[in-house]
C-alpha cells in the first residue's frame, strides 16, 4: 500500500504525472481485457474502480519507483 511520506514528496516531481498516466492506462487496459467500454460504466462503477485501483496502483508505482531510485542512488565503483 502507498505511504503518505512518499506521495508528499512525489507531489512536486514528474512522478505524479507518470503515475496518473499509468493509472489511466491501467483502467483502459482492464476495460479492454474485460471487453467493456469505459464509457459504458455507470457512475458507481467509476467510483468503485477509482477507490480500489488507485490504492493498488499507487502502491505498485511507489514500489517500482523506490527500487529504481535505490538502484540509481548506489555508489558506483571507479572503473
């Protein structure tokens, strides 16, 4: 699950934009896999999807970002 500290810092970086684009792609991909048009959902489908998927997507995105940032932050040995 996402942590408050990470997203407070990510709010001021391009990570927020990347997360939003990924979230939209996730919803579109799920609708395509299920064979449902995104516009065919009723309003309460959107509310339920937004609540559940935003938490899951935020956690997955944070985990991936932390792994990449940790790998980039390691000191490199001189060649």
